[in-house]
């Protein structure tokens, strides 16, 4: 094997880590942070006979990527390396895997679950690890899994417990934490340092080499004038005003400007209020208004026909339970022809689309080697933009071969990991030369250097902007921002540029601090964090025991029919919330089979389940076959109203509900449902 060498700038930033100090390496995207981490791990293994290295990543696909591309080539000959992801059975005996391996690469959730597990074969302690490498460590904040792990570390550190692992964090973008001043940004950097119990290091002596190896793209603000008339958008707003008048807004409630994120927040709160007050008219109107607002977002970013199709899809699945539904569905049907006519009128098309076409045609042409990524906000956006490119003759003639890239997940709108991998493979091979992606491609994914990166219809923070810009690493690459003159995207991009500079100034200020002053500041922050965590845990336990589970009912979020009690819900493997009451099956009907692109040791997916009350048909979740015996419905709490003795509430996550959910007992389930034939 060839000698493992680093560039001078990489050698510079790893020196303190080689002296066993806790550090955060701050280097731009594409500069080889992971390679530097592999080098530190190699030296650590060579000089510590009891070495145990754990590499944490924040996305599943990075487990195999780091293992295959970085760690295995340099460490695989001399050390035992094991990748562990949610797809791997090794996660169920993580403690044993850690004992038998030199290097383990896993998602943060797997390590955290091992730390809190009471099972001997699964359980691990932080003291078992000698070097903990945390990729994209700027995520170590608030309630992230990274911060949950480091919270346990800090409790042990402040309590005087030893040994603890050496920490090595990697980031391209610590950010300002929302701060707009140098003092605020400095406090954010200090907080990240405190959370990771680490100093932050960056290149000082070899900055010229770094700039030569990681050139910055040319930035282009591609600004368009606002369209002089928008009759399609105006018609949608008129329909929204009719809904406002129909539902007779509750006293004291005001809704801000249609087509904004503020309006979306308002109607989400309005739906919750309607639900609490058992006012289905208000709740349903708010739900429909949110969809109209989404259509306005699409109209502002994409083609009018995309916004039209979005609403057609929504109303295609809408059901009529009472007069409110009849009015709302009727309103859309009455305006369907007019909306379609307006959506197809080329005089009022979105000028951003013409600008995007011009940018693509400027870089792509037959026989020219070019790779590009368009970053956009949602999975729907990627779908519509991909359709537009495929249908556009000029773009096709330019030799553009396009595909969308979104996050992996279990839902029907998510990609599977194998689909994700196949698209990236084709992009690397040149069989595709344009990706239209959500933020999934901003961080970590092993995507080749691009000549063109476009941010399109995005309002994100400076971290996302820096990550996206880092994808434009090819020679003479261009980083383009398409925005309306004076609009929110243009304003946000300029703010992000300021915040990026502010982050650098804040890091410099922290690095210039006297060593003792730095230690005093982060120790104070660590003590505050541990105290806050204790108070939050107490509040969480109090919240989860406000009501007896048997006193809480779950109602279908669409028709409000009571279908279950809180005591019917059990928790499997700290992940799946299932209804164990055999009578529950009378309340739902099954739909299409759920496909998940991986296998699980103890269960397999069945069919979707939908409300069986009349024409409601609200999807609630899907069935699972557990241990080849139990057919259990997995429920998503966002599809239900929680009715307590004190009123109704909506929740996004099960961990927020105000009653205790106990663990599922397979033995007890079998005793209750499959009596012993010999007894």
C-alpha cells in the first residue's frame, strides 16, 4: 500500500488531534476533511493498543460511502472495520461489534440507541470508545442525536468520570446560529465548541495551497423582473378569500398575506384551533387553504401548470364527509376550467423558468462535458422541474440527461437508497449530466465535481448555501442564484453572504481567545447545558404522564371518529407505534402494499391502512407483520386528533403526546391472541 500522505494544509489542521486534543476541523467542502480524519484515526490506532474508533455520520448513505471510499482503502489491511446502519442486523448487538472491531462507522442514532439500551449484547458505553469522529458536526445542537450523545459525554465529564473518548469534529459550515451580530455569531461558535468539548481549528499557514486545491466558483446573480401580471395567482387568491368569508374567521384571528410562509404558519395554527374547538368547518378550511398556499409557492417558482396539477392531485383524493367538504370541493370544481385556461396562457408564464432555461443552455450543448445540480426546496419541486426539462425540446437538444434526487425514506414520495445510489452512479459515469435535488445533495454525498450549481426558489440559511456552493468544484465552475429582483430569494442570498463572512470572523475571534478564557467560557456553557437537559427531561416526563393512557382517545384527523384509546398503543424497538387492540381492525381498510427497499430482522411491511368511516379514507399508516406471527397496524400520530379529558390537540410526533406509551411485549401479545391449545 502506498504511503498515506496529506496536503500541507491538512497536516496543519490535524496536529492538535495527533496530540490527543479534542478539536473541530473547519475546512471548506471538497478540501478533504474526511481524508484528514482517516489520517488521525490511523495514527491513533498505531499508537494506542486499546484503540476503539467510532465514526458517526448523520445520514444512512454516508455509512457505506465513508467505509468504502475513505476508511477501508487506508485502514482495511491492518484493522477490523465494520459499517453498521439501520439495514444491518449488527445494530442489534452493537456492543459486541464494538468489542470485536477496531473501527465502527455508523449513524448517530445507532450509537445513541446502544448507549441507552439495557441489553448486554447491544449496550455500549462512551468509555468503550477511544476516538469519536463526528462528520458534519455543526449538527451538534439543540435536540439533534449528535447533541444527545454529547450531552451524555458532558454529564460524565463534569461528574469527573473517566475515561472518555477523544473527540474529532468535521465541518465546512458552523454557521451563526441565526445571529446577525459578531457577538451573537461568536457565542454560537462557542456553543458548538462547548457541545463538542473541542477547540476549533482552521488553516492559517497554508491558505494559498488550500485555495489552489479548492477553488471557489464564479458566482452569478441571475435576476429576473417580476411578471407584470399574474392572473392565475390572482385567481387562486380570490378563491382563498371566498374560503375566508365562508368559514367566518374566529374572533381575534387574522391571516397574513397569501402565498407567504407566514400565511402557512397562520393556517396551521388555525387548523389546530379548529380541532381543539371541535369546529370541523374551520379545521378543514384551514387545511385546504394550506394547499392553495402551496400552489401559490409553486406558481411563484415553477410553471403555472405545475401549481394547477398540484391542486388537481389534492382534490382528486379529497373526500366529502359533510357540507364543508361539499362547499370546498365544489369551489374548486367550479373554477377548474378557468384555472386551467389561465395556467396554459404563455403570456403570464413565470420568467424564472425562462432564465433557468437560458442558464442551462449557456453551459450545456452536445459534445460538451458538463455536470450540473439544481437545488430546489421540495420533492414536488424536483419532480416538476425534472418533468419540465424532459418535456423541453431545446434542453433535450442540448444533450441534457436529467434525473431528480431526493432523500431516502419509507414513504411513497421518498426514494429508496438503491434508487438514490443508482442515480449518483449514473451521474458519475456521465449517463446523467444534470441532477435536480433537494438539500440531500448538499452534504456528504459522494457526487463528482460540478461545473454548474443553481439555487432555485430557495430560502435557506448560510450553512445550506455554503454546502451547495461547495458542489461547484470543477475548473471554471459557476454558482448561480435565480431570483426575482428585490424578492425574498435575492435578499436571503445577500444576507447569507454576510453571515458566511460573519461566521469566519466569529471563528477567528474564538481562536484568538486566551486559552483559559476559552476553557472558562465553554465550561460555563456546558454546565448550563447539563442543567437545561435535566429540567427539559423533567418537563418531558411530566408531559408524558399528564393523563392515563386509557383516558385518552385517538380520533381520525379527517372525520373525527373515535377509533382507539391511548392504552391500545405500544412501542416496538423504540421506533414503531402499533395498535395491539384486535378490535381496531374494524375501523380501517387496507390499501396498496408498502414497498421498503430493505429487509428487517423481525418484521416486514404489509398494506397501507385507511379510515373505514363512510367516504373518509384518511390514511393512518400501514400494517407490519412482526416475527412472522403478529399483524400489527403502525400508526402515524399526525393522522389523528388526540382527545384528552381537557380537550383536543394535534401532534406531529408521538414523543409529544401527553400520556405514557409502554413497550410492546411479544409474549403478552401471543398469550392474549393465541391461547395455548393444551391449557
